[in-house]
């Protein structure tokens, strides 16, 4: 007798955004690449402005990330908890690392997959950014990822002035 298999439970993924413009592209990607996932969105569109005005990630900004991560991890719907958190903002590496360090669920950065693919393809990597504060942090993250693989890489980063404003 064949016993029908039940479908695996849908994964609940919290998407945390620092820009309004991040919401639609990430939702489109989930719909196309992982339609079975159940996503929900948290947006604090003042985070980028805070980093830009401070010129760096400060303790209060990191605390805001921790609060968003805690809220996302604790959110339940129908008794189902969040399975993972994906930050869609790439300029906040240290803040995302702080959330990772205290979370019991996976916490991912938007650039992890792209950086892995870049390192699989070569050691000279060009990096274009639309948000100036992300230039150094992303370059450092890429070099750190390479070092964890036992590799070195030559990262050439360029900030593209006006690109983010044009997107917005």
C-alpha cells in the first residue's frame, strides 16, 4: 500500500530591508526561484540615512539591526516560527554579523551567494556599489570570504555616484 507523502512545510523567511527599492526585486526573485517560500517584509528605510550621516555603523545603528532581527525571529503565524532571515541591504556587514551571533536561525546577507560565485570564477573581482558606505565593508567581506577559503583576491571597488538616486 502506498502511503501518500505530505508536502514538506513551507519555509518562512523574514526579509529585512533598508531601502524601499529592495522590496519588489527580492519578492520577484523569490516568486521566480523559490515560490514555495513564505516571505514577510520588515522595512526601516532610515537605516541608510543614519549610516550616511554618521559615516559609519554606530552602536545605536547596530542595536536597531538587533531589534529587527529579534522581532523577525520571534514572529509567528499560525504557530509557525520564522525559519531564516535574509537582510537585503549589503552595506551593514557588522550589524548583520551581530544579528547572526545572537540568532538561533540562519541569518544571511544578500551578497553571500554573489561573492561565492565571484570567488569560484576568479581572484580579480570588480565591485560596483551604489551606496558609498558599502564600498569598504563589501570589499572587506569579499576578502574575508576568500581568506576563509584559503584564497587571496584582488578587489577593485568603484562607487557609482547618482546610481542610487536614479533608482529611487
